[in-house]
DNA sequence: GGGAGCTATAAGCTCGACCTATGGAGCGGT
DNA sequence: ACCGCTCCATAGGTCGAGCTTATAGCTCCC
C-alpha cells in the first residue's frame, strides 16, 4: 500500500463519495477512481461495496481505517517537520561555551536567533574548555565558544575576535585613581589570577618578563568568574579576561590593562560532525554577536 | 516523502552505506542512490554528507530518523494486516498470550467467540512476554494475555484476575500425602522453578524469606510448561503457576501451594492502536473466560 | 601502480499517477 | 416515458518515480 493509496482511501472514507474525495485532494474524479480500484486490486479485497452507483465501506475498510488514518497523519507530520527543517524552523541548537563568552556573547546571539527562529530549541552549556571539547566530540553540543585557539586536531577552531585583560579592584583601592593600569602598576600588589601552566597564566608571565616586571599571583583561580567573590572580599586585585561583563557585579571596579596580552575568542565545531542548518545560522549569529560585543568594548 | 523514500532512508541509516542498503532492499546500488539523491533534492536539505566516498548522516537525518522508523514500521504492520484481511473474509482477531493463559483461558474464549461469530478468523500466538509486546506494537496482534502487569507505557494492561502457584510432584513422591503444600514443605527438596531476575522468581524468593524458608531451585526454567518433562523424569518438584491445566499431563500430580505469592493475569492492548469491533468482542470473551477458569479453580 | 570497495552518472525500460473526454447507471421531476 | 442531475467507470495519452545494466571517479590498502 503506497502513501498515495492511503490518502485516497482516507479521503473516500471521509468524503463518502469518489467525486467529493477527488475535490478534497484537488485531483480529477477519474484519477481518484483509478487509484481506488487499483488499490483494491492489489489488496485482494474490496474496500467499498458499489450499490446503486454509491459506495459503502466494507467491514475490511472499517477495520483498517483507524490504522490508515493514524499512519497518514504521521506522514503529514513528518512532511511538516521536514519543511520546517528545510526552512530552519525546527530543531535544537546546543552551544557549549566557557563562562566569559557564555555570559557576554551568547545572550546577544541567542536573542537575535530566537527572534528569527522562535521554534528552534536553544540550549547553552557553560563549561571549562576540556568539557567543551568532550561535548563536541560526543555530539552533546554542535558548537563551542572558548578563549583558546590551540585545540586538538579533530576540533575546528575559527578565531572570531580577541580581548585583552582587565583588572578588578576592590572598592576604595589606591589604584582606582588611574583610568588604565599597566603590569608595572601591579608589581607588589596582592594578585588573583589564573593558575600556572594554563595559557593565560603563561602569557601574563611572558608579558611581565618582557616588561621587566615580576608578577606572582598569591591566589590562583580556574575560571575568571570565580575571582568576583575574592575581589569583593578585598583579597587583592584580579587580573582576568576583559570579556565578562564585570561592571554588573557590585563591590568591585574594573580597569583595563594596557599593553597586556590578548585572549583569542574561538568558535569551535567538531570536524567529525556536520552542522545542521540551524547550527550554521547560530554560528553566524555568534560571529555577529562577538563583533558587536568587541565593538562596544573598543568604544568604551 | 513517499513510502519508498522512507524505506530507502531507513535502510541507509541502518546499513551505513548505499551498497549495503541496496543489498538489504534487494535492489541495485544505483537505483537506491538515485532515490536517495532525489529525496534530498525534494526535501531541500541533505540527509548524508559525502566525505571521502562514504556517507555520514547530517543532524537533520538524525532528527527525523526516529519518526521515519516509527512510520515505516507502521506501514509494514498495515501491509501485514491487509494481507491477513485478504485471507479472512470477514475479519481476523489475533491474540498473543503466554503459554499458561493460551492453554487455560483462550480455548474457552475462542469457543464462545466462534459460536457467535463463525466468519471471523481466529489466531492464537503463544509467545513470551517480550514477543507479545513487540507483536502488539507492530500490529501483528491486537490483544495479549500475560501473567505480568508491569509493562511499557505504550501497552495498556488490565488485570483481569490472579492465580497462585502450584507444585508438580513426580508420581510416588513422599509429599503426595498432603493435599496442600507450603513453602516450608519444599525446603530441602530438589526444586524446578523460574530463573532468577524474573518476576515470579523474585516473588517466590521474597515470600520464602518472609516465611523463614530457604529455597533455591536446582533447575531453572523460562516458561512454566517446560517443567512438565523435567517433573515426569523425576528431576524434582516444580513450583510454577497454577493456571496451566497441569492435570491433563500424565506422570505428575498437582498440589496447590498455600500462602504463596500470586501472579496477576493481565489483558494487554497497544495504546497506539484502536481495537476493531471484533477485537472488543473477543476482549469481553477473554474476561469472561478468565473469570470462569478462576471460578473453577476456587471450587476445586 | 593496481585492486577492492564505495558512490555517482548515463541510457533505457516499466508502471503508477495524473489529465481530458466520454460512457453508463440510478433517481427525481414533468 | 423522457429529461436532467449526480454519480462511478473506462479510454487514451503524458509525465515522472523507480528500476535495470554499464561505466566512471574517488579513496584506501597492499
């Protein structure tokens, strides 16, 4: 039984006559009549009794009608789903990102994406870089955003921008008078920064050495956002990425670090998996959102 | 999306390559390749990424695969149903049941049904519970009878009675003197019963523990009816459901087990499928037959 | 470099699905 | 009885889906 035969059978059952069923399906009456007769021939039993030029469903027709209706509805549903997929109106986009881009870039990207594709489910995972790579490999996320571009060969990394460092000062700190800080300003201060053997820690150390300054954090953190509480408690000055919207935290003041190293901002995807159309549209939005956020930073 | 395209898509997803899928469907590789390409053209998005001469499903393909499988299985079920209908003039009622109800309940239900509806074909399938569930899902049976009421959510289970355990003794056994046995009587005997990690085995073990008796079958069986041969051979005492008409087997004697657990007797149907009128009439007959059989047990 | 294994393309066939035009049966009104 | 209306079936022809065999191109492995 072909899908078309199913539709014709259902239309005749619902409409009661061949002519009305043909109108329902927007085809000619003889065409529908042919399909119906041919279907009965293939099935080996009649679906309708012809009595005085009219049709009456046989018990066999009544028997298979519920199944036919259910299947036909399922096929219609699948057709709708595929057209939604073609237009990028259905699906699920999962993005894994480290906390800074997750808080600074994804909200803007998701807002614009949602405005254009309200029926696509969005999911954001905030995770450290190693977890992001694992999720991309496992297919638990199709896109990633991280502040590192040195990644395993099976992960494709596209650098979409870069951002410098910021200094987070407790309120009332002596250095607040300066609008911009340098590494030299920080010599001798209690420092909160990334733990050793990570990329930002190495770059900071390298830059400090180049400028003849000795820096050694007295409090090491893993994710920049965890610095907030320590700075608020007056434990020192945090030297972290400038991407996170630090201004929104009370009890600390932000000052950019001049002449410091830069973080790359990378858009990640697994080379082993293809992106869906929805993923690709989200990727475009993330690129645009990143550019917009960096533009705001440059202006400020 | 035509039915054939659905089949081709599923075959390629399952087989992994076009060539293997073509073998599965018994058509040539170019034919299947054409259908697949044409399907992608019609859908407007690609289902498989061609990389190094191999296929890899896109996220869209993964998204629609479950629906496609469900629909295709439904179509297959309908095709089977129509061929069944061709052979049976006025309808067909198919009941899948585990062996005990199939032998104890269905004969009576079928007898009364046949008397009232002589033109409806009847078919009984004796099968283990997992196969019954599969048949209900696929539409290969519309009703099921099993001795378990813990079933998947897409299967409707109506408990229509319950039955205890019976002990099957070899002729000449010492315990024959008792008209009724308890779990304590069986301690130390060679036992034949359900294998571990099945529901009846667990319930027996639980009841034995509650009564302070240690029971451990030395011969494990899957379906109770297979105990007959072992008891006849003198391998021990079987502890099985009391529903099967054990009396009709020569070479063994039945004694009820008192204070033991009970099996539920459940009438099953797929929630996803409507019952035909004939199915509903058969369901009524099965309920009545079950009540009658259980009534005989109570009297005896 | 050559063979094995895979996918895609080409040319040609059959048949299902559609069209328009027409035949023929039942039914009610005059 | 005849006419007109409504309904289903048949005839003849077009188009495309689905299939075949033959063949070409790509990748991997020995």
